[in-house]
């Protein structure tokens, strides 16, 4: 039995789907099971990581937990993550945590959750993906409305990962041995600048899309509202700025864990073309 937190999100839903397709027993955590929309064979239960005790009744018979941390505030991670990890580790031998490269900064929420899991006593694996290709769905409204995407740092070169690749890597860590204590950096197969990403979407949907550089301060104000956290917006903008001069790292981790090359950004765009039309 695999328990999946964040089961209705971009990655969690894919993990649930793959596990179900492979005949694994899946217990999916949702704040609102009635609206989860998961496969019929999946057991959907109600719990909230903000209340660690709500998770405990659902851990009976579970062999591994896929942990997605939903809070960006380091203070919440500092106070709540140790208890979540303790509750899980008391009943489950394996935790696979969806982290990020930013976990190398110990006071980031990713790093705080990693420390909590690492000291919990459970066997652990940390998945540290680069940016999600799915984040570029944020351009969908602009693309449906016209031919120009306004965004900052068009020259930022990203190695964005397809959520299906990340989910397949997670399933490998959840269901097979040899991953204990690993910190896996996962990426797409090559770097593509943000401006080129827009052009790829355009080619995919048969339109000539163009990039328009957005002033950084305008982007910061918009992202602060979207994220609900100006500090998180600053982290995102600093990352994009860094990728202009130093492209995001490319790894072969997806291929090593899944047995196939990572999907390209063009493949991701083709898989999500309907969202941009």
C-alpha cells in the first residue's frame, strides 16, 4: 500500500495514476475526498498536513508515503514538519519527499522538511526536480487572448521537467529498493530559454507567438500576489535571473530511474496543447 499526499496536485495526481495503472494499492490524501476525481480503484481519505494527527489513522498497512509539502512558509515547516515526519515514521518504513534544489539552503521550507524527514527514523529518498514544465501553464491566459507573452527573463535557460517523468521517478523510489538516502536531482533532457518555450508552444498550436520582456518590478508585484509571499516571488525571480548567465543543470536521473530518456519541452507542450488554445 502506497499513501500519496497532495494527491490531487500536478505531480501527486500523476503518481496516483501510475501506481493504479500498475496494480499497486493506493491510498490518496485529499482535504476534500468528494471532489478529488481520482480513479475508482483508489482509496481516497481526508487529512490535512497542517494537522498531523489527521494523517495517523490512514497509515495502517502503508509501506511507503509520497510526501508533498503544501506550505511555503518556513515557520510552518519548522513547527509542523517534524511532527508530520514523526507521525509517518512511527508507522511507515519509507518516505519519498518531493523537495527542490533549494533544499540546500537549510532555512528554506524545502530544507526544513528534508531535515525533519531525515531525522525521523524512516528510510528516505529526496526528489529534487528543477522547475516544472507545468508552471508555464501560467502563460495560458495570455496565449489564449493574443500572440504575445509578457514575462521577465526571456533569456533564462531552463531544463524543465515533465510532471509525468517526475511521477515515474517517484514511483520507482516508492516501489523498489536501492534509493534509501538518495538526493536525486531531476531535470528535462536539455535547456530551453523561456522565449523559446513560448515559440515551441506556438509551433505546437499552429500560431506565431512572440515574447515581450516584462520589467522585473512589475513581475515581482504580480508574483507576490499570486504566491501570497513576496519572499517566494524574490526567490523565483532570482532563479530566473541566474539562469540567464548560467543555464539550469541537466541530469540523466530520469533515464536512470525510469529506463527512458526525459521527455522534451516540446513533448510537454504537445501533451498540454489544449490548455493554450
